[in-house]
C-alpha cells in the first residue's frame, strides 16, 4: 500500500511543525507492507531525494500524518459484507 502526500499537504504539515528540516518537496510517498512502513520516495523538482538527508522526528510525524489517508484508502478497497 502506498500513500502519497502532495506539495500542499506537505506544506500544511510544515506550517504546523517549525524547524522541521524537510525540503520543499513536490511529493512524498510512504510505502507500507504487513510490517508497517517499508519505503519512502521523496521528490523535489521531479527528482528522487534521499529521505535520509532529512530523516528525524519531523519525517516520522509526517509519516504518521499519512496514516489516516492510508486507512481510508484501505477501507475504500475492502468490500462490504451484506447481511
């Protein structure tokens, strides 16, 4: 499962988290497997940026902010049972 946050979502996060150290990314994609977060794909001007260069508390908080979006996406893909 992948969850992508776009520029405006990242900027909204950054406004509430001063001194975050996260660059002006176009997007960031968090990939999850059954064990949790397994990969991060950050893009700046369309090019890959190694998230290790800004890893820390802010990146962890941003990944946690992506969780509701991931859960919603999972719920929308899960078929409903009829009784």
